[in-house]
């Protein structure tokens, strides 16, 4: 049970660090606004990537950034 909790904490840590990296970059380039709340769309992308087997924080962040930007561009084209 304790081992399971340790793994869960590690998962949250990897996801949290990946989110911090991605959100920081996206704020820096102006793709998302500076706000205290979590960007749910970005977090969902990172969690999905993690659940599909990517457990490296930098890889998660980079892939989430690419997908976030691609999704934003597609939504911009549809508008």
C-alpha cells in the first residue's frame, strides 16, 4: 500500500513538473494568459500523454506544447 502511494506521488510529481515547464513556455510566448488557475486543457493533454506511456517530464512538456499549439491553431482556423 505504501509503495502504491509512493508511485502515485511520483506520477503526480512528473505530471506537475511537466505542466510547470509547458505552462511557463506557453505563457512566455503569449499562448496562454498569466493566471493563478491551472489551464485545464493543457493539464488534460499532459495526463493523456502520461496515461499513454510517456513518463518523462521534458518529453511530456514538449509533446503537450506541440499539441496545445496545434489545437489552438485549428480552433483559430475554424473561427
